[in-house]
């Protein structure tokens, strides 16, 4: 399973904004972007006008980094979104939102999508009562996500029950049962990621 193994904070600096890739750390004085809010490298502090292609590329890179996926997989998501009915950009974001690792993050089991992905990979979660350890697993409406019985006793999952997270309207959670449910597929209004999907579609449509 391919994944990015480089410096995480470098990605935020490259995109010129906080992507909250490290969860709570991003809101402390240790945040690299807060200390050095410019692109990495020897030319990082230089200012130059960006072309239309550059703007489109940066938007695509930002979306990839927020959801923690690499180029080939992102392209497959785009191709799938392009074949679905509706607006391609919105379809793309919807496909990314219903990934199991993202839903686990949205439910509050991880401080970041990276942490949620690791929890899924280590086999801590069930979908409709069956163990699923594939972060890219696509959830559908009415599917139920819950930690394995053994995992519920750990401190990580106790915190979830004691400090429930504010959920988007397309998700619901029962902290007593340690369950989350996909009520419906998200609409564009439900997705709060700072991404202009139109630029991504323009980039891939060339």
C-alpha cells in the first residue's frame, strides 16, 4: 500500500495554508506553518505570479494531501467521478468523503485523517459487523461503523465516548453503543474542505 512518508508539515507550507494534517498539533506553537508560513526550499520566500495551470495544479495537490492519497489513486477517483451522473467535481469530493478512513476521522476516532487511516489499517473497525481494514473502502447510506469489541476498552475509544465530536449532517453517532452511521451521501454543502473542485476538473479535462 503506497503512502506518503515525508515530512507532513512541509505539505501545509507548500500549499500556503493549514491543512490540519497533524490534528491537535496544528493548533499549538509547534505548528511549522505558524512559525514558517512560506513554501519550503531555498526559493520558498520568493513571490511569483502563478499561471492558470499552476493554480489548478495546486488545488489538485491540496485535495490529495487533505485526504492523504497519492496521484494514481486520485486519478482513479476522478475517472470514476467523471462517469457518474451529476457534477464531476462534486462527485469527486463525495467519493473522497465516504472513504472509511475519512468517515472514521469525521466521527472523531482520530485527531487527523492520517491517524484514522492507521486505526483502520490495524483492524480496529467493523462495517455492518464485519471487520474492514481497507482505508479506501467506500461507504454507502445506512452502513454502520463501530470499533471492534476489544478496541472499545482502550483509552483512544473511551475518549470518543466522553468527548463526542460535532458531526456533519450526513453522519450520526451513538456514543453509548460506540456506533456511527452514514445517514446519506454528502452533498457539496456538507463538505467543508477548502478545495475548489472546479479547478481540479479543469486540470484533468485538458
